[in-house]
């Protein structure tokens, strides 16, 4: 009898030793597993937490006996707490996808909680001044949890609380607070053929995955927006080009009428002046469209942006209500950038006008500057040249009504405006954005309802020796007398061709007009020695102006040419200026502008 007892004791000790070794092995494995393994009792208190919890700043010991709400972000507790979630589903029939997911899960097998993502609070030592603010530092954890029972149970047909199927009534319960030990989930632990002993779960750190997913969504949204804006930009550029051709004819004929009428018929002269004013206003809109479409810049100069901002502030002060306070806060030690001062001035003024319009009767507009060294991620997400990391930031902040998020997302779209009909074209910020991007920069808008709006413009800092040659626009020449030069015009737009011919004849020149590039080249081949100047449209369907010029130059190396286009000066046109084209004019232009350009080319007046 004693021998049998000793044998039983030895057997139990061996089993106990094996169990201890198995437990030790399991704990050793859990210590190296990066996922957080946990168990909570039926009331939601931690019974066990693996060593991986140290990544959140906690020790397993300090969470023992604490309710899971201490760890879960307060806003997420109500979405996973049994007492808060299940009453919403009581009496409802749910499917597998729609079934509620709980941190302290009772379901087992295929019905257990999967892919539940929560924000967990990192532990942070309280600041002396701020006190304890749990949840300030969080990470995202993906939870998989299953119910733990005192023995194996058959889940088929079983109705756990929160399971797939019809959610039954729950026993007495109290609401669960955001965090702490007071107030816990209450329910009947007895579930028919098994006693619920708690929940076993695994929490995987998906913070980086969430960040990458969010970044991917943001990049996809930016790509979609960029493609949309590129398409709109191409459309806008095409419309602006065609409009400028039409406006060239309208303003040209109006200018001719004004000159011919003089003082003989003031009433008709007034009509012609009104037509001219309308054409000029329309030309201003097409200029904004071209700026939005980023069709290049005219000049590349060293610019002191502080001086430019000061000019804009002075102009805004003259056009604004005196109750609006204008203030500047220049923190940048140097504010030199490379670009076109006229376009950048217009862009700044458009932003400033938008800020002024956001103020009702009074308020403040603050113009500020600072230097920023941006990282690679900023360059990547904003489409900037990664080689340029030093940027000058010009910000314009207004204390106006601000914008909601949907409005903020659309501020750079052309023709989008929240102003009353007739009070805005919706091209101001769109064209400003185009100008800044054409200068290898970017713009950001930060705004909220009732908190005003801040527009930040990032421009690459100019460093000595890092820029290409600086080109200034060619100065306007002085007076000269027309001398009957023979001028060849090549333009596919008949209406502009006729108007240009009339303008040249009014200046006393002889004109040859061609809509066909091939016919013009044939004519020039035989008559180049009798042609003093060729005016070429840059954008023709059969052959671009740059290719036409190169063919003319092969015929006559001394050809004198003036490029006319409905677009701004783009890279192709800039290259032509470097290759010897002697002039550039943007449509629409007036007789006096045409006279000055011809004088510079034919009479060599470059002073």
C-alpha cells in the first residue's frame, strides 16, 4: 500500500516537473515573441500579460488585476466593451462580418474575434506641470481573442453573448467608464455546458502598417488630385491659348479703331475703348489660367521676397478697409529666391486678396517668413526636387471665418469659389499655386472653421553658384519710324492672321500672310532675301513654332524671327531664345507693343 502511494507520489512529481518545464518553456517562448499575449478574467481584468508589454512602457506585474480599459484608448473602449456594445445589438440578427468584436471575447473557434484594431496607450511619465495624461502616446494593435472555458465545449448552436445570430438579452450590467477599475462588465459566467474562465488574446503591433497605409492613401489621393489638376491644366491651357488668339484679334481691331477714330467720333471711340477694356480683362483671366497650367515663366532673377511682400502689403493697404490690420513677422535671415518677380508678386497678391476677402469688416492679416529644411518624405509627398532641401516659407495668415475640410481640399481647383456670384472667378489661389509650382515650390493651406486660414508658400532658397544663367526680359526700345519692311506672318488662326496683318500695315510695313507652314517654308526658300522679319505662332497643329524656326534658320542662318503665342514663355520658347530667336510676344498684344518689338529686332535698339 505504501509502495503504491510512493509510486503515485513519484508519478505526480514527475508530471509536476514536466508541467513546470513545459510552463518554463512556454514562458521562454513568450518572452521572445514580439506580439503581446494576454489573458483577462470574466470581468475583464488582466490575469496574464507577456513580457512584450514592456514595448508600451508597462511591466507585466503592474497590469496584473487591472481592467483592460487602462490599456485601451478611452475613445476605443466603448467600441470593444461588452456592456457598451452588446446592448446596441440586443435582438438583432448579425452576420459574421457584422458581428460585434470584443476585447474580452467569449466566442471560440471560427467565431472568435479577428482583425480588431485598437489604439493602445503607451505609458509615459507625467510631466510635473502637466500631470498624468494617459493616452497621449498611442500605438495601433491588432487583436485576436477567443473565449477560455473550464473544459472543452461544443460551440455548434451555442449562443455566446455577441455571437453570430440573434443577440439575446444580457443580465444586470453597469456602463463601463473610460478607464480605471471602478465599474466592470457584469454578466452570468455560467454558459450551459462550460464555465467561462476569461479570454485569451494576442495583440500585434500594426502601428507602422497603419502609418504606411495612411501614407499610401494620402499619396494615392495626391496622385489622383495631381492627375486631375494636370488634365484640368491642359484644358485650361488650351482654352487660354484659343482665347488669346481671339482676344488678339478683338484687341487689335479695337486698337486700330481707336487710332483711326481719334477725336473725330468720341462716341465710337468710347465704344472701341470699352471693347478694349473688356478684352484686357479677359486677357487677365487667361493669364491666370496659364499660371494655373504652369506654362513656364518669363524671367529668372534673384528676388528679395521680403521686399516683394512689403510691396504687396502696401498695395493691399491702399485697396483695403483701414480697420483691417496688416502685420509682418519676418524670421528668415535671407529671403532670396530665383524667379519671375511679376508672377510671384501676382501670386502673393492673389493670396493676400483671398485673405482680405475672408475677413468680414475687421481683422488681421499676418505676413511671415521663415527658413525650412525639409526632409525626403516632405519632398516626396509634395512633388519637390529632393536635391533642394532648404526652402524659404512665406506664410499669409488671416483671422477670418476659416474653411471646413471639404472646402480646404478644393482651394486650388480653378473656378472653385465660395464667394457670391460676380465677386470672384475662383482663379486666384489656383493661379498662385501654379506660379509657385512653376518656381519648383509648393503651397499648403491650413484652416478650420472659426480659426482663420494660413497659406504657406515654399520656394527653394537661392544659393550662389547653384542657379543657371539669369535672363532678364529684353528692354523696350525707343521711337523709330516705319520704313516699309517686308514681314512674313505664319499663324494657323485666320482671325488673328488678318488682325496682325492690319496692325502691321498700320505701322507702314508690307505683309505676307500664311496659314500653312509648308507653303510659308516654300515661299521663304525662294524669297528669304526679300523678307526682313518672320512672325511665327508657337502653337500650330501641323508644325510647332520652334521646329518652323529651325527650318527657316537652315534656309537662312541670319533669319530674324519673332515668336508669338497664346501661352506663356515655356521651356521650348526659352530654348528658342537661347538658339537665336530675336523676340517673343504673348498674345494678345497692341499695336504699340508690336511696334516696339519690331523696332528692337529690325533697328537693333537693345538699350
